[in-house]
């Protein structure tokens, strides 16, 4: 395992690219981030790790799907976490007010059984950590999700994010061209995962004017007592551009789009998080798959690193 690149801004986010298997084809990226309003990792520290080499789902807006080389091992997963933690020896992870580890970078976490092993390792080593799983809920992984329910109870807080992206079945399959669990399964599982006095299960939408989203349709399957809605603009990626997705590339356009859609969801009872983040992250290239894509295709004219 070797770190090939580290780029970004320490008071916002650093993106790492590492080579595994001593093979340039097996690259992985991960992120060391903090609260953009203060840059203080002792107050909020977010580590975003990859679970696969590339991703088999091939979402239209994500650069991670350009290639897929298989699952990371438990050792590979732990390496990402420990690399970030060891870069800040001045901070005791156990004393961090909010330490979140997001399995939300390259790859679909529920397709990798080693993710569950990592969660058990985190539980023993860093019991204060808040795990966050972002998943498009691939079909046929019922056993994995059942095991996740049991592991969830080892943590004081555990965040689950279901990638919905569109309420139109045909367009949703176009955006995420991989077999998915049915709407009813999602609603039933989210209810089982929810714990009172904890954060509700998050229904995530990567927003673009091109993507059909109907709040009423969502309400048919998801009870706002158990679910909240998170809206975020589609990030400017090479894949999104190649697939002709419209990008809200400035703050005011993103704000306007999210405000309109947020009002629709709120009108049917959902609590809504509008998550735009720091637009400077787009320049850093801290969106999924961008860093690895740049390492493999350094002459790509669309790269944000040129």
C-alpha cells in the first residue's frame, strides 16, 4: 500500500489516492475532511473511505464507475482510516466531539462483506465513532442488510443514507443502472433501522433540473416519522458531463433549485436537509472518483486538476 497523492486544503478537505496490490490498476481514494466553518477536527472530523476499486453500479453522475476491479479487503479499509487518523497525531479520536466515518466514496458498500468486519473493528477500537453507510440498496443483498441491523446497535449513533435520486422508476434505473431493492422493501427496512431519538434514515437526492423528482410519490412509500430527505446538487464530474446532466455550477443556482424542491417535500411532511457544502470542494476535486480518474488519465482535458 502506497500513498501516491495528497491534495486539497487542510482546513477543508484533503483527498488521498493510494495504490494497493503494488499495481497501478488498483487505486483507491479517500478523504480527510472537517467542518468548513471552523477547520477544527477536534469538533468535527469526517473520514470518507472507498469500499471497492471503482464501482459496478456506474451511476451517471459519478466518476467512480469508469472502471471496476473488485472489493477492498478489511486490511485495505482499515488502511484508509488509519492513514487519516495518523496524519493528525495531535488529536485523540476518542476525544473528538463528532467523529464520522462515511463508507460513501468509491464503491457500493453493501456489495462488500468486509465492510461489516470493518464496522465491528471500529466498534472495538473507536466506540465513539459515527458510521455512515450510503447505499443504492442492490438487489439480492438481504443477508448483508440483516447483519447491518444487528451491528447498528453497537454504536450510539449510526447514519443510513438511501440513494433515491429520482422517484421515476425508468429514470432512476437510468441514473443507477444496477438491480435495486423495490420501493416497499426500502420503506420497510428503513422503519426497522430507525431508532427513536436518533437521526432518521436519510433519503438522498442528487439534484439536477434533468432528474424527475415527485414528493407525493415518495410519500406513498416512506413515512416522515422514520425518514428525512437530503437534497444536494449533482457535482460537476466528468461522468455527469459526458452523460449530459445539467449542473448547478454556482451557489445561487444551487440554492434556488434546492429551495424549490425542498418546499415540495416539506408540504408532504418531510424534514429536509439542503446540502450544498463548500463550492471550493469542486475545485479540490473531492467528489467520488475524480482523484483516481485523474491519476489514471492525467491528460484528461475535463479534469478539475488541470
